[in-house]
C-alpha cells in the first residue's frame, strides 16, 4: 500500500515531502543521514522529499527517527487552503 504524499482534508493540503524537509532541517539531518538511519538509498529519500513513493511503513519510520507522532510530522507540511495565507 502506498501512502500518497498529497491529500486533501478540510481545505488543507498535506505535503509529506515538505514535512520531511522541515523535519530534516529542524534535526540538521542530510538525506544521507536519513537514508543511513532507515537503511535505504539517498535516492529514495530524495524521492520522498519530492512527494513520491512514500509508504505508510516509511512514514512511521520517519516519525520514529524524528521522535514525532504522525500528526506532528504531517503538520510540518500543511499548506493553507488555496487563496488563503
């Protein structure tokens, strides 16, 4: 099962790629650091940052790596509804 990295809920768009970027920045972790911690290639982490191919199991692994709940992780990538700031 693949978890799509953009979903619409009550007018907000959730971008898991943006969540990952924000979490990495906050933790000062490179793509290589994340890849090594999760046992995947750097290219795969880049794909997740580009909103591609993130499986739910990987979302859970990322949350554990960054010591966040899924809700906290997802909220890092919330974009306001179109037309709102």
